[in-house]
């Protein structure tokens, strides 16, 4: 059976070019999304806010205007680069205060849950920069591969390779300690 | 390339929900039958769930809101609010106690009368008052009497200045005696 000759896969629909930032997005909403991206990369809210502010200032200085199609990818790329270049001076914010509301789990289970996520966060921070950014854009920002390619100025296949390698490394490092995974 | 390798090559597309339904069924059928591939897929699926959860935590942090489970943060807020309330209450009470009601209403200055506080040993009921009032101060010319009326609101001090008072000899000492009053 030749999968490639089957009915059009969703992968082909990924090649359609939906903009990183839709034209009618207001700047406040975009700013909040960019802060979200920055937090996912540096895990310090104050630093994330500063980075996004810096990115907007750079856009102004380089005359990259919201009306231009390149604005969205440019902003995401700039925020990503500023985050990756940031020399971490402070400990990352603890996750406990931002966790989902506990269900019927005990405090010990909730603490264990927090510890698992913290371990994942640390592992992501150890990834090579391109893999880290591609993984975050794909799995947390829910961008498609074409949008990530526009942001990172790479080919779609290069982006897929980065995401694939990032996933494989994380699975190797975290292994059986992932909840629901079996040895 | 063996069958398992071909299936695992589709892993990322399967995770990203990019497979057509026929392809997806094919992959899942193999994973059900192959323990090795099942282990790989389950591990990656678990990782995908964890990444999604971590992303939600980050979004919550970015928005600056607090998770409803943030007992520590809510507890800190309650403690701070209680401290502020307690300090404010103590300060207000001390301020009220430190100030004589007369001080609040008697003008100070070069021509202000020296007020002598003392009880004259009786109560009077000013015209229109609903309850007897306690006398607490007498101005030195003894013609005017400052009387504090009962008030439900401890912050409000109602002081009536009377232009004329009866001498003790002309009254029968009745606590319900009424005197003409001039309110301020």
C-alpha cells in the first residue's frame, strides 16, 4: 500500500500558507501571545515582558510595521532570539503557583505532578536552541510547520527534523518517568 | 526498511494529527499488535500530553492570573488584607480615643474659649432630641452649654450649644427637663 498515493493527507494541507499573525489581530492580543512564547522559553514573567517590549522597540527602529506580512514572523523570530540569547541570571519561577487546579489528588500527588513538569521544563532548556524553539512553537504555540518555517527562516523539512529530534531526545532523557509511559 | 521502521517514521505525523484517516488506522492497527512500537508511541503520546500541560501553565503565568489551586498565593493575600484591616482599625480607634469630642468642634485660636470639661451632674433633653443627652462640658461664661448627644455612628459627634441654661435651683432635677437648644 502506497500511503503517498492515498487521498490528500493533512500533511499536505499544512503547506497552505496561513499567516503567523492574521491581518486583523490587534497589537494587544499579539503582545500577549508573544509574552506567552517568551515565558515558554525563559520561564521568568518579568524578563518575558521586557523581551517583548524590546522586540517592539526593535521593530519600530527597523521600520517593521504591523501592516506588513513579515511583521508576525519577524516579531516571533525576534522574541525567540532574544529569549535564546538571554543569560539567565535568576532562578526560573516555580511552577507550583501556576498549576491546574487539583482534582481529587492528594497534596503529595500534586507535588509529584509539579515535579514531573519541572523535570520536563529543565529537559527542554537543555535542548539545542533551534530544536527548543521549533518544539515550543509546534507543541505549545500550535503553529503549523509552514508558519514555523516562516518564523525560523528554515525549510519545512528542516523544521520537521528539529521537532523530531527534540521529541526523541526528550523521550530518551525522561523515559519511563513520563506519566502513562511504559518501559 | 522493515515494517516497524516505516510505521515509526509516521510517528510525528501521528502525534501532530496530520495523517489521513486511512493512514491513521493503518498505523494504529500495527501499534496494537507490536509491543515495541506501542511502547515508543505511548511514550511520545505521554510526552505530547505533558508538553501541552506545560504550555498551559506558561500561558497562565504569562497572563499573570493565578491558578485556582494557588492556595499559597491566596493565603498570602488574605494575610495581607487582614493585617491592613487590623492596622487601619487600631489606627482609627486610637485617633478617635485621642480626640475629645469637644476638640473636634470647638474652634481653636486666640479668641477660642478655654473649655472646661466637667459634669454638671444632670442630664437634659434638648428640644427635638429623642433621648436624654449627657452633659460633658461647660464654657467658662456659664451661659452656654455644650452637650453631646447620643449617636449611633461613633464617628459622628453631635454637639449642641445652648444659649441658655437653667440654674439648678429653678429646675426640679427631672432628667427629662427640656431646654431650648441651638444646634450647630
